[in-house]
């Protein structure tokens, strides 16, 4: 698996809104105290705090907010990743890998282009307590590690037909496609604190819209005109989804419909809906022939990850690592 410089830039700028750590614990060491010393190079508590903060933010965007009980493990994992990265960079320098300044400058410019203005770029840097010089250094280090991995770690790997077929047979559930439907909906919102009169008004409105749909008016046009949901701009189209992806009342009503039919009024915590199913795809199994190329790529990546891990373990075995 080749390390991507662009993914590293995305990692550094994962969010413009980073949550402040404050102190992860009341007795945190001073920011400049060492969290670890790797062959004489110090990884500070401050650097560890920032990397931990970035990971927490990425987890939060995926709905995974670590609680106090697992924070220690999260912080430990981040520190180990920082040690691994430092070992790889040190090894790249021992092997005299040089990154052309022009490549670093080009990547820095690419990162800056992700922001609407210079001010927002500088604000983002300030938000993660990083200067442009720091960012340039991180890009340079990342490129050196990438070159090290390309030249010294990853070997050209082949995956045989027997290996890919065995993976397919042993992971049959991965290749099952559940039943899916494509649907449109029209939503008339009802707020949590709505009065009975407001609820009645919303219900009357959705009844009126449903009558228009039953009378043959174009559902997508009605959604664009009346729906108060975010999909209204797309004619109410929700795309394809499987069972359990929507709230239960909506899910039950949608999967009970035949394509082209209009549902009864469905009430959810968001308000009142009417639904039109536009397509239905039955459950199926992706054939081995269709999946083979993806399986081969996955197995190659797994082999590459093992090679990288083995290389890091060898570096660790001969390194002088002191943990605080």
C-alpha cells in the first residue's frame, strides 16, 4: 500500500473546527515535557495532544466520541503511531532520501488551494497550532517516508487466482447485496414543540400535496415545490437505500410500496411524509468474476500493510525508545 501525500495533507487539515482539548486529565504533564524519546528525538506532550485532538475530531465526525474510559488507550495508540512515523523518517534520513524542494512547494500550494481564501488557510493553521513552516516540514517528512516505503519496503506482490477465489468463498457475506429501493419523498415538517393547531395545519398541507400526486401531478415537481426536506432540490430523490437505513415508520412504509405507487401519509419525528418508490432491486450476490479485481487489490494492500508493519517492528527492535 503506497502512502499518499495527498491523504497526508488531508490528515493534517482534517477539520477547520477542531475541538479544544483543554486538559485530558487534571495532572497532565507540561506541554514541552517528553511523551517519548526516539533515538534521541523528543516527541513532546504538546505534539501528542495535537495529534490526539485530530484523531478525536475525525472520530467525532463518524459518530464515535471516545469516553474517558478509553481515552487512555486512544492516546497510547496515537503515541505509538507517532513513534512509528518518527522511526520511518529517521530511517529515510539514514538512507539519505532527499525530497526536492519543488515537490514540497507544489504540495503546499495544493493544500492552500483547498481553502477559499488566504485568511481561512491561516486560520486553519492557527486552529491546530501550526505555522506554515510546520506544515512545510510535515509535508517534507511525509514525502520522505513515502519514498522510503516505495524504495525499501513495498515489494511487487502478486495475488493468485486461488488466493482471490479462496477469499471470495470464505467471505461470502461480503458479496451479498441486500434488497434496495430508490424512492422520493415529500416532507412537511412538524417541530418538536409544535401545537396541535400547527400539527393540524401541516397534516392538511401534506393531504393536499398527496391528492395532487394521486391526481397525476409529477411527484418530483411537487417535491421541489412543497417539500421542506433537504432532498427537495433533487425532486425529493433519496437515492437507493436498504432496510434499516431510514427511521422505522418511513422504512416500513417505503418497503411496502410497489414502484410507481404513492404511500399513505407517514408520520416520523421529522413531520409528515408521502413516499413514491421509483425502483426496486432484489437481494443479490456479486459474482466472483465481478468482484475479482477488487479482491485482488484488497489482498495486495493487506500484504503491503504486513510488509510495512514488519519493517516498523524491525526498526523498533533496534531503536532506543524511552516513554515518559
